[in-house]
C-alpha cells in the first residue's frame, strides 16, 4: 500500500518562518491578523492497480497521475494499492473498503468482478472502473473508444514503414487490448486504399479477431519472443498493447540492430519513459489521468454520478501523440493527413469501429 500525502504545506511553513525572523528584527512591525483556518476536506479517494503496476509508464501510471493531482488540489490524502497479480484484485478492493475510502477507482477490465462485488455490497461507497462497465448507481464506468486513435497510429505506421510490414501484439485478448489492434489494422488498410500501397499488418486478424498475445501484461520472455517474431518477419514498426510489455519490445528492437520504430499506448511514452524515447514514433493516447481527476474532484464536491464517460477524438479523450524526434523522419504531409483523418472520423465521413467499442 502506498499512502501519499501532500507536501505543499512544508513550503508555506518555511516561508512563514523566514518572514517571522525578518519581523523579529523590526521593533515597529505592525500586528497582522491571524488567517482564518479552513476546515480540511473530509474525503478519502483510493485507487487499485491491475497487475501491470504503477510503474508501467502507461495505463496504471496514468490513472495514478490523475488521482495524485486531484488529491493534491483538494488538499487530501489518498491511498493507492498495487496488485501483484489477479488473485489480489478482490482482497485489494476489500482492503480499501475496510480503510474507509469514499471513492475507489479500479484500474482495468480485469477488476470487473471485484468492483461489481464490492460496489453491490457497499452502496454508500462510490466506485469508478476504467475500461469496463459495471452497473450500479454508485459505479462510474470510464471508457475510451480507442479504436479511433489507434486507426491514426496504423495510418502513421504504414506511412513510416520502409519494409512494407508493420506489426502489433497484445498482452491478453480482452476488449481494452483488442480495440487498439482493430484500429491499428484498419488504419493500415485505409493507408493502402488511399495511397495504392500494400503494407502488411501482422499480429492481428481483423476478421477472425485472433492474433499474437503474450498471455499477460508483464515484460519478459513471452513479450520478447513475440516482438522478435514480428521483427523476423521484417516488421519495422511495432505496436505492443499491454502496458509494460513494451519494455520487452524495446529490448528486441535494440537487440536486432535494425532501424525499427516503436509505438506506445495510453500515455505519451516518449515523455513517460525517456530511456526509450529514441525508439518512439508516437503513442496512442487515452486521457486517463484527466478522466480520473475529474471523477475524483466531482465526487469530493458531492457531484458524483454514475453516467458512463466515453473518451473519443471529438471530446479529446483519445488521440495521437506528437512524432517528437521522428518529426523529421516521417513524410512531410503526414501530420496534415492525420489532422484531416481526425476531422473526417469526427464528422462520420470515415467509419472506424471495433467489436470492443463502448
């Protein structure tokens, strides 16, 4: 368990102490009225990760960022519990219930059962779940139509590829993962239609809804082998979908000695993980931090509601990160084409769908 408290008050205390020392040397210092004390907010927000952990540099970390910022702005403590594996989900959620949390954010599709059980048993506690729907007046689903943003990534990957082969693979075949893969493959196909090319997208069969998966969200042998398999088939752009499995993809790229670009998911991994920034073509963004921040601050103000939030290109809930260091390497027209695609998707002129769309 991590219990994070604000440290902003220390800076104010140090400043007050310095002022007092200055005033002590001035005989004619005027009396200052004591500031009114504001009553501390009685609100305890809490959050529990999936097995990817808080240091995944993407999905869980983004959710943690949101609650950390919200707690800081509210002036309250928060409790964050990290799940070692999926056997910990139920006990970890119950642990937060037992600690008197007012709002519990569960991070990920895999916490559905634990969230449904705890929310039904504790109607006086509010819950929010990311990437899945749980019914209940005290549960707010936070969903993202990521297929739209992943479509842009597939288009960009096809544009950048010099070998004419790109690839994707996932951690576990669950909707929040496959929705990325659906969009990625559709984006490659759209590029081929527009440009008259034949770029291959490996790792995911759009029609059969089957593809390459590591079996979990941990980096390691399976993720390394899967990434290497795509590289061996001449892929020069990789989109690993599943938090920290991209660590192993980056390792495979470096081991290959070839010029291969990596794509991140959830956060702008160029920013969140500078160690592999040189490999990052772009990242498919889910604005998880902002969504969590909004839910926490609303609940703290007594404005919690159970209506489903769906992040889209139109409302800024999903998007594509900048090309950063690759800006000079991509086609000069690509950024403009991406902007045009965004406008066309929002207008409904290009239909981008997935069986996993919320």
